[in-house]
């Protein structure tokens, strides 16, 4: 009979954060030394010159040093992604007009959307929609959704996966009930199947080439730390709508 693994200790999250921090310092020393070896080798190659007997061996050592530098950089990125996800989320909630917050986000993200071949539209609310949020964290949460949409739409176009038409991305705000605001991020991408939908918020779940799988779990942690929730509606071949529901106060 299969046995389930023992439960993790309650202080597992701070332990994992501590471990990641502990690894970061020696890793940056390794990385720095690898870069210095790279430079030293370049210098020796310049002195020795091209045709010398040592040139081949130096070229081999340089390739190994390049590998070290590349892989330490990759490890640093993995740790930074993890620390961003597992770090404490303590929103400093202040009254913010979401219309203005989204203006700023759209101005920031639009060039990237265009570059990726997506058309970002923003249905701006006509009157102020004020909610108590941490503007920086909410922008980070929304940015993960926008990034996913443009990346996944571009991938679908490149692979000719069925999708919902042009690469449209729509951002809009609604007030579905008193005291609640909703922000929709809707794309006309490939949508997702039931198996993907089930695992979306699992840390390190990704179907994207080069994806880490921490974008959505990070977004979910931020929204839940605001007392809100995130909902997904997706139709394979048509597109996906992520909705963030937030309490206004
Ligand atoms: N708009 C979307 N349409 C279709 N599938 C999506 C969409 N957004 C997310 N997904 C699916 O959810 C998975 C997890 O998304 P998440 O943002 O957590 O990770 P990622 O984008 O793969 O990597 P990372 O954000 O860490 O770079 C994606 O790999 C993809 O399979
Ligand atoms: Mg992502």
C-alpha cells in the first residue's frame, strides 16, 4: 500500500528561505572567482598568442570556465525566483484608484506586448475605483498574468496551436458586488486542458519552454495576502480569462 510522505514541519517555509539565503553567499563567491578565472585565461591567451602549442588547451579551459559562469548564473536565478516566491508577503494596503494603477501598468507593459506581437487593450473604468491595495505587489501579480498571456499566445502562434484568433489581451475592471472589485486579464490564446488547469498554482509546474512555474503561485500568494482570490476560466482553442477578486477595504 502506498504511504504518503510525512507532513512537513510547520517552520519549513522559513527553513527553506534560510537555506536559499545561505546558499546565495558562497555561490556569489564561486561565481566571482569563475569570472576572474575567465578573465585570467583571456589574458594568458592574449600573451601566448594564437598559434602556440598551449592555445588549444587554453581554449578548452576557457570553455570550461564559461560553463562555470553560465551555470552559477543559472543557480543564482533559480534561488532568486524561489526567494521571490517564498519570501514573506506583507502587503502595505493603501487606498488606490485601480484605474490609475492599471494606466501605469499598461504604459509599462505595452511596449513588451507589442514586441511579442500581442495587442493590449484596456477598458478603463469611467469613474475612480478605489481599493486598499499594495500597489507594487498588485502590479507584480498582474504582470505575471500579462506576461503569461503574451508568452503563451506567441508560443501558440509559432507552433500553430489552435487559438482564439488574433493575439488580443484585454484588461478590465468590474465591481460585481458592493465591497468587491474584479480585474480581468483575458487572452485569445490556446486556452488550457483540464490537467493543466488543475495544476496551475502548483509551485514549479510549467508547460512553457524556459518557464520556472513560479509566476502563478506568486500571484496567488499576493492576492490571498490581500484577502482576495483568483479564478480561471479557460476554453481550449479559444483563450483564457484570469479574474482577480479583491475586497475594497
Ligand atoms: N494565459 C494562459 N493560457 C494558457 N495557459 C496558461 C496561461 N497562464 C498560465 N498558463 C499555464 O500555467 C503554467 C504555469 O504558469 P506560471 O506563470 O506559474 O509559470 P510559467 O509561466 O510556466 O513560468 P514562470 O512564470 O515562472 O516564468 C504555464 O506554464 C502554462 O501551462
Ligand atoms: Mg509565468
